């Protein structure tokens, strides 16, 4: 068992990498809320009211750095920023659907 764990850490276990990309309390909720199209920061904050502003910004930046989201900034006052799922991000929607179906079995 220990050998398997060491091997997966050295080679980059796909499950571990997936959890790094989309795991955690908020990332899948952000992705889910972008499923139907581009959203501004304020829209995401309203759709996920339990998340703090700091955490939302951090998670958005992580998802952008992983290539799951794209960010478009407009040079205007007040600042306008929009977030959109990339092709990689849209692949995560399949995972969300499986998780939703899994949860329905236990509710």
C-alpha cells in the first residue's frame, strides 16, 4: 500500500490531480454556475451566497490558472470582469452530473 501511494505521488496520480483541479468546497459550485454561460463576478457572488469575497476571488484565480475558466476584463469604470468556462472546464460538467446522480441515490 505504501509503495502504491509513493508511486502515485511521484507519477502524478490522476485522481489526485483531478481533485487539485476541481476539488474543494467551492470549485464545482463555481463551474456549475457557469454552465449556462458567462457570468460577472457579482452574479457569481449572488449565486453562491455562502462564499466569502476573498475565497471566491482565490478560487476563480485558481480555476483560471488551471485553464478551467477564462477571464475577460473590460477597461471601464466601474471595472467589469466576466468569467467563462473553457473547453477543459466544460468537461467538468460531466463530473458534476455524475455527482448529482450519485447524491440523488442517497437523499
